[in-house]
C-alpha cells in the first residue's frame, strides 16, 4: 500500500485530510461489521437445524418482530452516521479551497487535458513577447505552498489525480474546475488521468515535481530561456552517427527501472540530474535533427520556443530534454525510449493524434537515421 | 381438460364475425410457435431467464478477458481498443442484459403466483416487453459482427467522448439505440407489473399481506418508470447530436457535457436499486422459508424498501463528487447518501431477526441467501466510505469503486438471483437440484468472488485507476492483480458448475412433490410445474404468509375454494387469453427501425427506418383490432386440490 501512486501515504494536507476521513469511515464501519457480523454468525450457528428430525420438528414460534428493537437499531445507525458525517462536512470545505490565512501565499497553475497528455501553464511566469510559461506532462510546483490548479480540457473529460497530494477533480469541457494541493516537502509524485477518455486513457500519466523555493525559482528562470542550441564543433559529421538504440518488445509499456522500488537514485535526484546536458552530445547530428523537426512537419504541432516549432496542438517541447518522462508520463526519458516513441507512436500510445500510418497530417515517414537525429536534437533541449 | 369454449368476454356478445385471415390466433401449445406467440407469464418469465443467463455468460467471458489482460503488467492479450470495448460491453451486458432481465424473469414468473393471479394484467404487452428487450440486446451486440466493433464509450457513455467528434463510427449509435429499446421494454413491463399488483391480487390480499418479493417488484417497477425517462432523454439528445447535428453535448457550440452526467445518474443511481431491490425481495422470501418463521418486522422491511427507492432519487450526484459541484451540493449529496444506509441497515437487522430463533435448514438457497447478507454488508460498508465525499475524491474511478459495486452486484444481486433460481426451481420444473452440487458451486463461487474482488480494495487505495488496459510493473499493483485474475477464473468455474448442474437437473433431476421447501407464500400452493392457469381456484387470503396459513387452516380454506370453483364454473371455466403474434411483429418492426437508425450507413437510413416504423405500426394496429379475446378451460379437479 505504499506504491508510487498510493492514497495511503500522503505528502500534503489535502490528501491527508481525505485519508483522515477515510480512516473515520473505515473504523466506524469496521466496528459495525464486527458487531453485526458476530450476531449473524452466532444466530447462524445457534439456530441451525442439526438433524433431519430437527428440520421436521414443530415450527418455531411464528413471531413477527419487535418495534423497540427496530427503533433502537435505527437510532444506533443514525448515531454511527453522524460520527462519519461531521468530519465529512469539515473535509468537504477544507479540501475545496486553500485556508483563508494562506490566500496570499497561493501559487496558481492551469492544467489542461488533451487526448492523452497534460499541458501546464504558469500565468504568473510571463515571457516577454510570448505569454505564459508552458510545459507538458511534468508539473513543477513550489513545495510548502498551496497550489491552486485551474482545470481545463480541450476535448473530452479528463481527471487530474496525484494521489499522494490530493484526490481527483475532473476536467470538463465548458466548465471551469479547480483543485488545490500542497506538497509539504520537495518530492517527485506520480499522477494519472482518472476519467475514461478514450483509447489511451490508461497511458495518460504525468508527474508532479515539488521543489524548494530556491530550486523552484531557478527552474522557472531556466524554463523561461529559449530552447538550448548546441554549438557546432568541427570534428563531428552527420554520417558518423551510427546510433544503436535498445529494442523493446511490443508490450513493454513504460518500462522504467529508475523508478523501481530498489532504484539507487531517488526519483527527485534523478529529476535533478536530468536537468544537465549529456556529455556525449553530437552537434552535427543535433543540427540535423533540428532541420528534420521542420522538414518532417513536427513543428506544425509542437512549440520549441526560440527554434522553429510553433504548433500548439501537441506538447511544448522547448525543454523536453530536461523532463524525466516522455509520451505523457509513460516512458522514462532517455535516448532509447525516445527512439522507441518516435519510431512507433501507435504502439506506445494507441490512437494517439500524432501518427496513424505515418505522421499526421501528411503521412510523413521517418527512416532510422531520421529518428536518431531527432532523438539527439530533442534530448539536447535541456 | 382444455375444453375450449368461446369466451363471454367477446365484445357485445355478438356472434363472432367472420374475421380476416390476418386475425389468425395461434393456438400451438408446444414448439417454436408456442414460445414466439405466448402470452403466458410463466413462459415469458422463463424466456427472460434464458436470455438473461445467456448474456450473463457472455458478460462473464468479457470479464475473464479483462482479468486475463490485467493478470500481469504491460500485458498485450488485448489491444487498448479491444480492452475498452470489453469493459464497456461487460458493464452494459451485465446490467441491462443479465441482472435486470433475470430480475424481470422472477417478476414475471413468481409475482403473479405470489399474489394469487392467473396472469399479469396485460399478457400481450408482456410479450411485447420481452421481444423488445431481445431487439435491444441484438442491437447492442450487433457490433461484434461488424467492422465498427461493439460500443467502446463505457456503460456510462459520457459525452463528449461519445459524440460524433470523438466516436465517429456506428458503435455508439448502436449503444444509444439499443438502450432506448431496453428502456421501452422495461417501462412497458413495469407498467404491467404495477397494474397487476394493484388490481389482480387475490381476494383478501391487502397490500400489507403482499409477499415482500412482490412488494419489491412494485417498488422496482416504480423506480423503472420514474428513472428510465431521464436516460431516455439523455439518449435521445445524444442521438440527435450524432444524427442531426444538434448541440446538446457538442462543446464547440456551447453544449454541456456535465448535463449528460446529471441525466445519466438521475437514471443511473435508481438503476442501482433496480438491480438490488428484487434481490432483497428474494432474500426476504428465502430466509423466512428456511428459518420456518415469518419475516421479522415485515412492515419495516417493506417500508425500508420503499424508502430506499425514494431516497435513491436524491443521491445521483454522489457519482459526480469529482465534477466540481461546489461545497454545498457535495455536502447535500454526501449526507443524503449516508441517509440511505439507514433503511439498508434496517433490512439487514431484520434478516438477522428473521433467522434468530428459527430452525435454519441449510439448503443451497439458504447458503446463497446468507452469503448475500455477508457480502451485501461488505458492499454496503464500502458504500458508506464513498458517501464521505473527501474520501471518495481518492476512491472515485479507482479499483476501490470496482470492489465496492461488485460486492453489491455480485455478492448482492447475483447471489440473490442464484439463490432464487435454486429456491424456485422445484416449483418451476418440479425437480430438485442436488444439494451436494448446489453447495459445491456455492462455495466455489463464494471463494472465487472474494479472491477476485477483495484485493481490488487494496488496488484502489494503492492508486490504480479504473478502465485502464495496462499498468506499469513498479507501482505495487502486480500481486493483487494476479490474485484477482486467479479468483476470477475460480469464480468462472463455480458459475460453470452451477449452470451445468441446473441443466442436468432440468433434464434428469429427481422429481419432487408440491411445496418442496414447506413454503409460506401462495406460489407453493399450486402443483409443479404450474398449470397454465396457475390456480385452479383463486385462493382467498387470510394472513400475510397466505399458504402457511392455509396449511394450518385447511377446513376453512376448502369451503371457500369450493365456493370460488362454483363461481368459475358458472362463467364456463377459467378464462384464458388467446396467444398473439402481434407483440412479436411490433417488436420486429422496432428492431428493423432501430437497425435503420443506428447500423445502416448515412443516406440509406430513412428507407430502412420507415420500413421498420411501418411494420411496427401494422403490428400495433392489428394487435389493437384483434381484440382481447380468450377461451375457457376447466381445471382438473384433483389437480386443484391439495
């Protein structure tokens, strides 16, 4: 019960309040169950006909009931429900909005559901000439502060759920919902869409990363930067890029060893490492990838701020290389998985809006070399 | 017997005019034609049961495929699309095509016998309900045989995922159309049951002497006629959006998807009680019979059933705690939901009160009934946990919910229905089910069920969302999922044994005498299998457990029966309705029309739909014109007397 996505180990006040209410319901019903169950078990054993003769004996007294017993039990049930109702009502109001004394301190973010990924917007972080800071699938928030998340969707109903931080609230078209949550300590949290939203609902996942105040400010500053351009060096050429990627079996969805229970690096440290460029970058290959990003029409749907991408229907990729996951929180972000995702989007994410038999909308195809170049380019976008 | 005489109920008592050949009345008493044109509530109930059990097996196979896919992480036995189809069809099938019609089978078969009636009030309408239900079931399942595949929008069909924009193919059209037909069938049947219970009770059977199962039939029928209009509105709106470009749920033109949720759950929550109240009725019959004692607190059990039905209409939004309703609405629905726990708890207390001080005969129906009480308690308690909205914010759409409602629907509804089949089998077929095999199947089903669904509580609390075709290996979900899959197959084996035993018993089981269980209600007063006229002489009711009273006051009853028999004889015997083909014709017309609207490609819809409408209207017209004639039969006297 202590999985990455458990509701039983909480990391913030909202999830804690919800868990507390759950425990109240759990204990009250457990007590009733034991009491009623004991009577039922006793009656079953005590009044069981043991022999054939017993079964055919004179019928027992044909009694019809006892109003006093009924009234007493009804009263007791109502009393038990009141025990549950009081914390329930408190919880409903507490979990709806951040406490009044914290109002000043609230940080606000907008989350938007798409089939099958999440966009996160930071209205407080404006970039000159661009607008709000936008990122995808990994929501970075300041720890120790209430965060109000406005919930929107562009297509069907989705639901925003980070179990360790807060229960879910739906993203419903033509309806402005919100939730609030707070991570007490810096940490790395698992989230997942909780409302059936079509083919790839099961693989519509995301992460929430809570950072200490200073780290968060640094992260925001870094995100506001335009996409990173790797300077060309003389030695490398595109043709020496015989990159080999690991192959995956069809059914290995999101195989993510870095997050296994026995992983050596904590997920948050792993996230921090991800912020730095790889040491073995190949500038020529990266430049080739950047060229392909436009040629192969990726730029029509994805934004890479400062580079060529201008599309808004797909996730913003300006700093994709610095995220720990790709494909909507599904795969660990490394060159092997990136290659797998780019080469077989339909397998990784059935029904996705990027690819049917080729890349939409013009049925574009990629060779292995194209994939290698694109992977190098995207991974360089730290 | 079977001396057929012209009914004196013929309009105007005029000499029968020479009727057109189209008014041919089928008279076959056996063979296919007798089943297709029957108006006998027992045959119709039997057919409901057969169709329901067939779809129960289909839904079961779908469930096993779901569990197979989830047995291990990242499995690929099913694709995402196939998996989504499976859970959509599993839910739709089990609710609308298995549990509801199985309840309807008992309503049809047992209720008239319990209230001392010779049939339901409108026998031909009853046949129409059956065939329209079959038409709806066909439409919903046609997708298996088509390229578009079966529906994949979930049994709840949330807009806008089910709109043309996101589900362009015909599968959702078929789901929408099929459910509307099922609604027509259910409402027609319910009106029939209501009129029957209000008007056709035997003399002396006041409402407070009506057996609890028949009472629950009445409450359920009211729930159906009050709740189905809500989903019908939603379905019609969705159909209009999809076929005619209206904008009820079309977001880009200002439609409101959340409206669908309200309409759906205004139906959907009473639907939960539509599924469970008949089960509670069955349990309230079995426990007294096998405890050899009257039901404890009959008036309170009846009243709490009605109360559950009433409150059931005021809690729909507890399915929507996560839709951002705001604090006040959430609190109101939270408290209303908790309030339902009181009448539900009352039932459990009264069932325990019933067995207290009894002589419990532990036959198979009793085992299932006691299993029901235990499992329903557990499902009820997890229901209280959902009622607490803050806790529900974590549980909603997680496996915890799946555990909860399967405890209520399998441990509850299904256990009761399986108990009911065992209980009334000797009455329906005059044969008894082997106790050994019956109990064996009970224990396997009981174990399999708990092994499958108990671990799901933990899966849900550990954060596994519903309706997911795959999951990662590192989230702590592997073991409970594997256990659940093993349990599901154990459950499947149990169900298989249950049905094999039933089929064997039907053909070769040991014959038993009348009133095999020493019953308390009127259905046990007649021979088995029941004659087509049910009661040779309409009984007079003097007490709540009418048959129990009769058995202990035989002389008094014999005199009354002789008087009633005389009356019947003065009318020429027992009046029976003629069979009719037109309910079937009408339903076939509806089926054709529905295929036209939902299955046929755009451009060809109109002619097919119109053809269907023409057949339907012809059916209705001829049905009306053929009149409600009948014939008389003389009951076998030794048959009629105990």
